[in-house]
């Protein structure tokens, strides 16, 4: 039996090709990263405005966001097939059929939206009251959860539109709309949370209504842009998609894998909010700040992962094995550089970052050392999401999902409980659990990519 060909070759990976594709990755990832940062900036604005209004209301907001984030990221993951299948269609020279991918995604997203709204509005408050939280915490978080439920349809449908535009290398409109939504969110926060202009003081509930208004603005803006695109008709946006069971099944299959991964990872992190709640209200507020900072940083590798997905997906559609490996390795390298850089920035400025969220000295005293410790997982966490995205783009759906379930559900969740409560480490115990899980996930996914890189497509 002949040995497998090497994954790369000097001819196909000349320095000029690597430079060109690196530039393409950065050009594509730039607006995607800014768009993802816009998502987290919205959450950052919520945390800062609500936190400075009341530490108690911040705890309500953090607990309400826990089940919301699980439902939202599951829905977003299920739509990942829009991005992957659009990129593959372009790589295969079928850009005119990419509109069918969008239309299938929007129909699918509409059903997902209704399910997400019903599940969160009905089960959210019930769950909060039955997970062992203090009654005051559960009651205070129930109102925001219901309001968050009504913002599910606009954010899920706008995600389908954004994924499609990003796969078309049109990420800038999505980025601009996202930052416009941030402006809308901030204005509503400043009015609704403290009760300005004679309105009642709504606190965490007001922040949830601000999120609803911002997400509705985002959806309307993206729909108008796509409809008015001069290429919309040529790309099949207005054409009824022809039935293609194989394409439909693959689009859903990619989404199932990404959705399951998102569910396992985010549900595991949401469970850490519950563990923090068992420690106490002060721990909930502190962990909320740490998690918000980590999530804000995570948006950059998430954007790099999107750009890597598009480039790998196009190479996969063209059946270019060397192009698949080259695009992925470029994405991994840029992600590694970012992970090292951000750790070197956060480490010495941890106390300053903590004081930006709250003026409560007790919270700052918990958050600052936890942020320093978090620098040990920023690189691994960034790398694991980009590798998982590259694997899905080249058709490997099951392994990333199983890896995330193993790392974050089977390892991180029980380890976080043990370190935070029986070991008495509190918030720092939660951070150590994330460090272990991120290193495990990154190592397993990199090993899987290396195995597949040596096989033909």
C-alpha cells in the first residue's frame, strides 16, 4: 500500500501563496471580528450599566443570561450550515445557487426561533426556581428571562443573514449593522435601566428590553441590505430553491454538529453560573464579570474561526486538499499570536479591568486575581474553537461535537463544582476548571486535524 501523500508541498505552499491567503484571511476576519466584538460589546454595555446601577440587579442579569445564552448559541450553531454550504457552493463554482442556501436557512431559522421563544419563556423561570438558588435571586432573574425570550426570533434570523453575507465575503454590512444595534442598545439601556425621563426604574428587565430593541434593529437592517443588493437576483436570493435532499440534509447536518457543540459548551459555562450562585450572590456577580471579559476576548477567535471556515470550505468545495490544510494552518497561526498577545495585556491590567465593571471593592478583590488566572486558558480556548470550525468546514462534524461534550460537560462541570465548593476555591476554582477543559479540547481537536490532514478529501 502506498503511503499517504504529504499534506503540503513546496510548490503549492510557496511563500507568496501563504502571504496572499494570510492577507485574505485577515481581510475577511477583520469585519467578522469587529462584528463578534459588537455582540459582546452589547453584553458588556449591559453588564456595566446594570452593574453600576445595582450589584443585585447585575446578579439578576447574569442569572437570566445563563439559560438565554444556552438557547441562543444552540440556535446559532444549528444555522452554521448556512455559512459552510454557501462557502462550498462558491468553491464549486455555483455562487448562483447560494441564495437557495440562505432561503433554506431563513425558513429553518424561523422554526428554530419559535421553539426558542417558547422554551425560554416557559421553562426559563421554572428552571431558575428549581436549581437551588436563593428565592430572591430566582425571582429577580425570572422577569429578564421572559423578555430575553422575545428577542430570540430577531437574533436567530439575523444570524442566518449574517452567516450568508460572511460566506460571500460581505462581512462589512453585518459589522456596521451590529455596531448600529449597539448604539440602539446603549441608548435604551440609559433610559430603561435607571428609569430616565420619568419612566419606571426597570433594572435588569430594562436591559433585556434594550437587547430586544437592538436585535430587532439588526434584523431589519440586514434584510433591507440583502434585498437591495445588486447581486441578489444573480445569486438566487429571490428564486424559490429547488428541492435537493442531499444539500438540505448536509446543511442541517453541519448545523446539528455545530449546534450540539455550542449547546454542550455554553450549557457547561452556564452551569458554572449556577455553581457560583451556590457559592453566593457576591460570587455570581464576580464570576459574571470574569465570564464577560473572557467572552469578549473569545469573540476575536470566533471571528477568526469564521474566516477560517469560509476559506477552508471553499478549498474543500474545490476538492483542494493542500488548500484546506494551508488555509487552516494560517488560521491556527494567527489565532495563536492573538492568544499570546491578549494574555500579556490582561495579566498586568486585571485590577483596572475589574474596576471598569464595578466600584464594589469586594467584587474587585475577587475578579482581579481570577482574571490573572484566566490568562492560562485564553490561548487554548481560542485555538480550540478555530480548529473545530476548520474541521466542520472540511466535513468532520461528529468529532468536534464529541470533543466538546467530553471536555466541557464530562470534565469541566464536575471539576468546577469540586474546586469551587468542596475545595473552597470559589471563583478561582471555576477558572481552573475552564483551564483544564480548554487545554483538553484544544489538544484533542489538533490531533484530529493532523490525522485528517494526511488523508485525501
